[in-house]
């Protein structure tokens, strides 16, 4: 099987499945991404050198694909190329998450793009498949997003297969500017749609300092992993870099500059997030997760950030109910609705590293096939069924 990996973000499930399928003797895998050099420079590339060829996206490759390579199938995690680079498309979506609504209206542009290249996914389609994380996700994608049930497969999350196995921190210690072996690390990984992390409670320049100071007093490291840098206002970027100078135990990372999040999740002891989909990947580690409720009230108006035509835009949303496809109360850890709760939850997590393990597993069992270590196997079987139109 010839497989083209079309990566918007070469991380998480897409990275894990690429690693898995690259070991298959009957698969030839090539990856297209924005900058292969960045991917190869990551610490994870030293741990797991991928036996795949990587190509940068440019005017030629985005139009005709990889020269002299005719893939049987293209696997994508989010955006799809302008042209049809393979006869079949398999969507390995970039995260489960809570945000939505992911309904037919929101996906209308994507639907038209797919329809132009591979046909209508609202009808049975032998050229298009969509991976679902579990039964609930299958129901949502078929009833809300409008993808025909024949085109969906319930397969789990590929990255869970890797994340459920702990990593020896000593192997990656050289990739961090502080001691990750002798000290604990807090990973802060917010989504970008709400702008600043604590804007609903006050000013980030005050509350981030309070949080960083508290974590520092406890002798812990901080990795602040944000989405692409271009999604944030310049003033906010300057604030964060000033904070990085102020706190030697703080490391800033941006998704477009530091592609991999696997190692960060593995070496972190605690995660703080305002419902980024990184949380339900992190659950597989069974380590504590503190979810920051991102607005004051579910009934208030607020500004929702989005990218339109490459431009960062703000949209007024009447109620946070609009943006949830899964209620935030459905999670695998703690839920903080005021700043001081984060501090007390950090104390609990420090005292008991297994304090969220049971709740995390319950979420995984309910929504993501339990993170049973067999997701990549299921995806490979579904891919064979899709490409060869047979079940192996």
C-alpha cells in the first residue's frame, strides 16, 4: 500500500500512526508537511527515528504531490490539499476535544472541498473515510456533522497507544533547559480560541505571574505550550517572552515552531488546560489534569477567536453553549471555575499523582475506546478495508 500523509500538524495521532505504519513491510509511507527540518530537529525524532521520507509543502508538491509517487490513499489530520493527490482520502482527525458545534453549517466549506475531490461524504462513498474516537463521536459525526455512517469507522486515538506507556525522562533530559528528572513539571497547554488563558478572571499579566510564582515556589518546572504563534496578538506574545525571562523554570513552546507534543506530555506530571483536545490524549498517562473553565458563565456573551483566510478574527458569541459539542463537566480530571481553585488542585495533584486516574479512565472508556493500546491496529485494518475493499 502506498500512503501519503498530508500533515497540517505532524503530531499526536498522525505521528503515532505514521510511526506504526512505517514498520509494515507492505506499506510505503511518505509525509508532506510545512517544514520537515523542524520535525527532524525534535527530541522525539532521536527517540523514534521514522523510516519515512518527508517532503516540504511548496507550490509544486501541493499541486501535483510528490514527484513519481502515486499513493493509493491520502491520510490527513485537518486541512486537505487544493488538488486530489490520491484516489482515496482517510481523515484521521487532529483531536476529539469539547469545542464545536462541528455541525453541517460549520463543516459546509470542508464538505464542498471533499465533494469536489472524492465525492459527497453525506452519502455512502467508497473514496472517503472518517475516523471516530468512540461511539459517542460516531453518533456526533453522523448525526451532527452529517457524515454518512457508511463512511465512518470507530477506531480510537492512535497516540493513546504510545502515551499509555511511560517514558524514561533521562532519555530526553537534554531537550529541556531545566531538570526534568529531579523536579516535577507542569504542562500548561491552552486552546487559542478564547485568546488569553485567564481573561475571564482578570489579566494574564497578573494571574500568570501568580500561577508561575506558585509553581516556582513548589520547585517545579513549567512548559507553556501554545497553539501557532500567529494566532495570538503581538502584545500577548511579548508578555509571554517577558515572563520567560523572568522565570528560569519556564519554557515557551508554539505549535508551529515546536511540532511534537508527545514528549512534553510524557515528561509532564500535571496538565493545566482550558479544554484543548490535548487533555483527552493526556488522560492515557493517568496523570492529573486541571481543566480551566474558559468563561465566567455559560450564558454570557464572549469573543471567540477564529482564523478566516489566514487572518485572525473575533466573533461575538451569545453563549458558550454554542461552542460546546461535549459539556465541559464531562472530563477526566478537575474542573476549576475560579483561579484559586487551580492552586488547591495543584496541591492535591502534588500530594497524590493518581488523584485523577480513575476519572481519566472513565472518560476514556466512555468516549475513546478505553485507550486499550489497539487503536493503530484498528486503523490499519480499516485502511486495508478501505483501500482494497476487503477486511483483513
